[in-house]
C-alpha cells in the first residue's frame, strides 16, 4: 500500500503542477493556479502520516519506508525549486515572458551546482531525520537495518552531488567562442 501511495503522490505532484500552471497561464487565473500549486505539500504530509501509521500498526520497517523518506526529503529540498523552474519556463513558453537565464559555463555553473548540492543537503537531512525518527519509533521491536541502509544511501547521494559540484569548480566548462558566459537555459539542466 505504501508503494502505491508514493506513486500516487508522485503522480499527484505532476497533476497539481500541470493544473496549477495551466490555470495560471492558459486559463488566465493566476491566483487559482497559485492556490493549486500550494496544495502540493499536502501530498507529502499524507505520505508522512501513512508511513508512521503503517509503522505504528506493526508494519515491518522496510525499503518502502526508506523510499517514502527519500521522496519527502527530495520534495523539501527540490520541490519549490522545481515548481519555480517550471513556472519560469511556462511563463516564457505560454505567456510570452522573458527567457529564463541559464548557467552552462564557468563560475556561474559551479555556483549553480553548489546551490544544487545545498538543496541535496537539505533533502538528505530531512530524509535522515525521518529515517531516524522511524528507527526510534519502532525501537527494538523490529529490525531497523533497512532504514539504516537508506540513511547510508542518503549520505552517498550527498557525496556524489558534492563530487559533481567539485568537478565544475575544479574544471569549469568554458564557453565556446562567441557564446555568452551564462549560456542558454535549454542546456542548463535546470
């Protein structure tokens, strides 16, 4: 059931995002669109509650609970950023807004990658905290090795993101001759 709820939350995230942006830019109802976008955190709250209820009702701590913690952590770290990024691109494509700036080259790209690492740090911290809360919640009543494995996975993801950011700092990508130092948004990877 928990895996189905995680999938439903992910689908719900994209449905709310598409609906909110459509209301804002296609239907001309920016306030209603913003209200729909603000409903997205309710999905993660529901997932958090169901995860803890599952543990409380005797559910064995497993990869499903770890995945739920990662999903919530990702949403906290990257959710607002993703919505804002898509909102800027929707404004450009659907409402004639300015083209979003990109960061493909040089120091600007390195700074961008370290900002992404900070978001990953926030997401990992949330996931680690939720996993630790789950471990404490079930205590010695169940095997919590699966949840601890997800904690190490969160730390590995954080380390990988740090390596990626460091490579952009150590070996900055140079703009081709005649290209703007900031680059185009299309290839910025967000």
